C-alpha cells in the first residue's frame, strides 16, 4: 500500500433523477479533489436512488437500469474521472443482456472502468439478483475491495475480501433510521429534517443516537479492526423515498478509529489520508495469520434451508 487520500461523501439523492444525482456527484467530487482527494466514494445506488426501488415493477426497474460499462451514467462517471483526475466510485441499478437486474457499484479512473461489483445480498426488490463474486482490484497502488451495505453485516464477507488481499474496503450503504425491533431504533420524523436549519439539535440527537451513528459504531469499527483494513463507509443524508437517512459517511483506519467523518446535516464530503504503516501494525493483520482453518468446517456446511437476506426491519425470521 501507498499513501492515498480518499473522499467520503454524503448527499440527498433524488429518486430516479439520474441527471441531478450525477451533477451532485460531480460537484462533491470537485470539492473533494480541491482538498487533495485522489478517489471519491459515494453511497449505494447514488446515481439512481435506492429505497424507492422497492415500489417498482420489473418493467420500471429495467427502464431505470443501465448496462455496464456501456450505459450513459458510466460514460458520465468516466468523463468526471478524467476532468477531476480522481477515481470516482458510485452505485447504480445495472441490467444485463438477459434481463437480470443488479445493485452495482463501480470505480472509474482516467475514463476507464477499474471495477464493477454486484451486491451479494440484494433484497430491496424481489426482481433484483444477488451477485456471486468477491472483488479485489488495484487503485493507485492500493489493493481495494467493495462490499455493498448488507454485505458488510456478514463478517465472512469482509474477512474473505481481506484474505484476498484488500487493504482498503469501500462500504457504500443506504442505512440507518429504519424500522427495527432493536431498542431505540426506528424512523426519524420528516419534520425534524425539514426544520433542521431553524432547530438542528433534535435532528442531531436522532442521527447520533441508536437510530443512526450509535448503531453504526456497534459494528462498523469492528469490521475493519478484526481484519486490519481501512474502511470507507458512505451513506446518504436526508429524504430517501418516504424515510430519512442520517449520513455519517466516514473513513476508518485498521484500528477502528475514525480518520474523517461527515458531521453536517446536509450534503458534505470529507477527505482522509490512508497510510501503509497502520496496516503493518494493525492487530487484525495478526488475527488473519492466527487463523486455524481446520476448525472452520462448520462455516462451509450447507444450510438446511435456502439462504435468505432479510433486513433488520423484516421480522419474518
């Protein structure tokens, strides 16, 4: 690994408005590059919008989705990467030639598609297929992985990506402030968001508490600490379909400490420097070497029931 400055952005995406969302991606990328970023990461489905996808039939999804790498949004990101000189990472709805749909995240640099990753645990709409491959790729001398939202909730996915050589994992999300049986979690009142400039304190309390950041900090630092990797967490802020998201995009080091974090109640991007010496000293690197695979047969036993990806707000068990 070498030093690399990463931008982690949050913004209020508009459902289905790819032109607007790409414009915001461009503006925030330019702001990050002006502060030294060499790569800028955005949230899951940041180009298309996300939560509203649950309401669309397959015809509408196919109309919104694009081919990768031949679609117009990929070309737009490629142009942006040339204009800024930085790598741009963003998410969209992808379709293939057989009509399958995927929640996909891409990385472009100097106009070239460096990486395409399909979410392993897709659930927002039954017409979406789940990906079936892990990914590690080279970005500016750094070995990087991608895992989308729910993918990061299964420790095995982060562990395998680290074992494949990832030094930094991009973790784009659309999460937080969701219905949940967990104590203190749940939705955020839209009125708090709309009144955030006149009275920011109540919204900040909601976003910082168990509905948002408090929940993230239970598990997100552990994922990077236990595997000795950098993590770039991105998440939207503001209105997302009929819900509110709490942002908190951040970069975490291999100790699980925060390098840089979005703290504003609006669109924002932060830039953090990731350095190789923290990888060398990270306890998680020792844990990878201490593994005893001969004990782990249980992990690979087939489940008696087909695997199901159920979000926390789905109580079917």
